[in-house]
C-alpha cells in the first residue's frame, strides 16, 4: 500500500524503521549529492576549479570542505580580486587544512607590491570567503538532512516515488 493509505500508527512505524535503515540514508546521500552540486555552483565563484566533500554525520567545521586552485587567469571572478596587487603572478591553493597564496608563481610577480599588511588582508579575505562558502554549504547539507527527518517531507517523498509498504511498516 502507498504511504497515504497507511494509518497514522503505521506511518510512524514506517518512518521509525526507515530512519534507522542504512539503505534510506544511502538514498538520501545519493539525492543530496545531486542537489549539493547545484548548490555549490550557486554559492562558489568558478566552482569548476574546485572539488568538494562533506559529511553530514561528523558535523562541526569539517562538515564541508573544498579544495582547488585559483590562478591569475581566474582571479577577477572572486570577491577578493581588488586586494590582488599583481594579477599575473598569483596562485591560491586551497587544501583541506590550509590556504597558500603564492604572489610570485612565475618568478616575474611583483612581490614588493605587498606589504605584510597587504598580504595579511588578502589572506584574511580569501580565508573569510572560503569559510563563508563552507558555512553556507554545511548549513545546506544540515538543513537537507534535517528535512529528511521531517514526517511531512518523508510522506511527500514516499508518495512522489510511489513507495509501497506492508501493514507492518516494511518498505517493499
């Protein structure tokens, strides 16, 4: 029978079983993977330069991260471009645990263009940009997963996919 055909008690059984069913969470993860790609493209400038990963089970600041490289040819696409003094000589590497800014990748960069204060401002702006995207994406993931615990969400989802259940609340 369809989810809407179940009694409220049967619906509660179905939901309780599915929330503890690993297969349901694999399905959620597959759906989330599709949606997260679109969301990442909407919040990250030039998202194609980056790879990302996330975990909605660990939470905390490592719940979402992205890695990649920004070089001089893409720098104008980013909100911190106004802090870059020599756009021809810069490369920004974002790894999981640190950000590295090389202002003289080609040996022809104007390293003297950056005072310590200028470099620190650029580093802080890049770090803030990175952290803001990670926060937005983590919140997106968390909200998505929280929604999967919502009974109305699950009911709509089950009906849209025409999931069948037996009278004991087993997903058929």
